């Protein structure tokens, strides 16, 4: 899978260009409020934007918006639930082994969403996203509410998915060690624009 | 037919003492609605006096162009009322245009059907029939349109984050808004359904009461009331469906993105 972003413009931002190849993950760092989620939502075509977005060379205008978003999946920082049970949010509910791998109870699918802890919301949110078999993942701090050990499990799950499906990802993170573990390249978000940068500059 | 008992201005003045008493009571408890009550009462008296003379003129003249002008004014006032009841309004004239066009299509269509096919006065625009018929359909349709539009926009504004996450999972705009849409249609249509179901048992409908007071036979009056309710139900239902469809088209763009930025 490849994602090409050219001249992407939204609100009063400078045009953004990014290129993601097969199995590639780029990490994005930026101060809070720098607009990382705006960028991810623009790429998912959830907010008005202009410019070229291509998935495997196919322009987004040629792809219906619902299909685009199923392929280019946005994982928000805060996951919300609206159906009566967790399971009702899934097309194909995850198996027990999937659940236990993420240290989730095997009957979590029958739970009311209000029962979920922050960490459970986040892990189930990731499963809910992967359930749609996306080709590009736009991850807004996917491990923000998780402890060290759970973070690692989630990282491995996502990296494993990227590997298996030849997917690619834009991964917003604040953690230098996580960026090192999961990212192929690093970008910094500053002054309403995105710049490639080195580890030293990003975490100076 | 025996004509209704005429009322003179003293009768109205005596009736007004009831409202005056209520105003004093409300003022005593400092509920802050006395002023509104007084303004509303004065408006009621003036507006109805004026409309009485306007209708008298219309009935005497009986020209199509006057009936059309009256219908147009009713449409403008009702559309303005729809906009006034919206918590979130479309920028510019958006909400007014949406309300006016929907109200026009639904209530005029049903009204014309009633005049041309069912009641068939001669001429078909006979103001004694056309104006009250249109008025009853339009006022009910207006309430339903404004209520459902306001509810849908408010629901989408309040649940914008959920809608966006639904869209992010690949749901269509329709799928993401369906639960809210259902709720709106239900709240819009229920008052009419309830009124139809209890008509005559709990309260005698206003129009029927009027006809009976004017000396019409009750069995004739009920027939009119029945067709009026059918027309109202049609106007309300079709009007609301059109309004919500048009509103949905403004709430989402062609890439099915939620566009709350279109609201002021």
C-alpha cells in the first residue's frame, strides 16, 4: 500500500506533502495544539481540505468517501462508543485469542461501553479500527492511556497488522522510545506545517 | 341555520379581566412573565382585529390575486417563525430559504389538493375556504418543520464527535445520522398522531367548534374536521421529510463530511 499526499491544504495551513510506502510507518511529533489530529482528519477526508490524496496511485476523488475512510482509517485520541454493547460496533467481533492478546476479558463484546476503562476503550478502539481491514492507519497517540507493558502489546499488534497487510501508518507519538521502535521516519509539526526531522531536533 | 350570538366590545373587555387577574397573580409571585402576558394579550387583540378586517376585505373582493398575496404573506411570516425557533442557523439566508421552500411545497400542495379535489368551492380559490384551510395546514406544518430541524441540528452539534467517529469507520452520512433522524421524525409527527387519536374525546377541535358555534350541524362539522386532520397530517409529514432531507444535504457535503461550519 502506498499513500501520496501532495499540496494538502486545510484551514490556514501551509501545503503539506508526504509519501508513505509499503509497510512504512512515519512518526509525527508536535506540541499539543499543533494540529496533529487536524492533519490526520484531513487525510481521512473528514474535514474540508484541498489537494491530492492518492491511495496506491488512485485519486481520492475516484473513491467513494465511505470506502476511502474504511481504507484510510483514523484512530482518534479519545475513542467514543454509541451502540448498547461493545460488540455492536464490530462487523466481525474479535476472537477470544485476539482479546486475550490485548489482555481484554473474553466477554468484553457483551459489555456496555460505559463499563470500559480508558485503557480498555483505547485497546478496543484499535481493534474496532482494524476490524474494517484498513490499508492506511492514521493513529493519534494510540497508546496514550496505556502503561508500558500494554503499550508494547498494542505496538506489536499494530506493527504485526502493518506487516501482514503491507499497510502503512502515520503514528502520532510523544514518546521518543516509541518513535524509535515503530517509526521508519520522523516528522515534526511546527508552525502549521510538517517538516522531516531528526530525533535530536524532535526531542531537543 | 341560526347565526351565532354576536359579541360586543364590552364582552371582550369582561373577558380581559380574567387575564388581568392572572397578570396580577403572576406579578405578585414575581415570576417575570407578566410583561410577556400583557404584550401577548395586546398583540392578540390587535392582530386579530386587523386580520378580521383583512378577511372581510378579502371575502368581499374575492379576487385570486388578493388570496395569493395573503398566502404569500402567511408563508413569509411562517418561514420567519421557523428561523426564529432554530438554535443553530445556517449562515446567510440558508435556514429561511430551506424553511420557506419546504413549507411552500408541502402546505401549498396539500392545500391545493384539498381545494381542487375535495372541497371544490366555486371558484376554487374562494377566500372563505382557501385562507382558513391553508392557514391550518401551514401552522401545523410550520411547527413540525421548525421543531424537527432544530432537533436534528442540535443532535448533530451535540454528537459531532460520535458522528465523526462513525464516518471514520466508513459509515455513510445517512448511517451515521439515522438514529437522530428517526428521533426527529418521531417527535415531529407524534403531536399530530396524538391529536388525531384523541380528537373529539378529550377536546373538540377548534375548527369544528367554530362551525358548530356558527350554527352548522355537528355531523357536517365533523366531516370538515376529519379532512382537515388528514390534510394536516399530510402537510406535516411530507413537509418534515423534505425539510430533514434538505437539511441533511446542508449538514454534509459531497464527500460526506459533517459541515457544522455552515452554521452560524
